C-alpha cells in the first residue's frame, strides 16, 4: 500500500509541475500557453470560446498588456479572412472591441498608460 501511495503521489507531482498552462491576467480573464510553448490564447472563465477558434479574441496573442480595468492584445487572426490587429477587452464588463490598426489603437484612451509586452514576456510576468 505504501508503494502505491508513493507512486500516486509522484504521478500527481509530475502532472502538476508540467501543467501550468494558464495564468490569470485580470479578473476572469486568463492567458493560456498552448502545448507548443509558443502559441498563446485568451480565455474567460466560464465562457465557451470554441466558436471564436479557442480564444475570445478570435486569434492567437502576439503582444499583451493589462491594467486593473483593461486588457489589450495584438492578435493574429485564426480565420485569415479576418483582420489581424489590436483588441481591447474591458475586464469589468467583458466587452471586446477591435481589431484596430496600430494607428487607431494608439488613439484609444483605454490603451494609454498600459505597458505592452511580447506575449512570452507577459507570460513570465503573470
């Protein structure tokens, strides 16, 4: 019995150490690192985002920034007929706007004062 308990404990430890694939950004929003270690998605807890291609922004995350109220993400659209660009998420209401071009994005007051990181750096900071 002791051997079985040890094997089970070791299995759980190995599984837990390799499965840290999601970090909370703000509130119910989280950043998921895909198994390739280079692709990232944004999800909202309790929301099925499969119609959006597995990410509430309809694409993979290239750059990410956040404050207590807003999340900003540069996306690469999953559906190549849709434009790439910047998405703005109101973390309190869940409203998502965009995509915006770089120029249009800089004009939005929600984006002002938010530090933006390459997504791999943002992952480390979350």
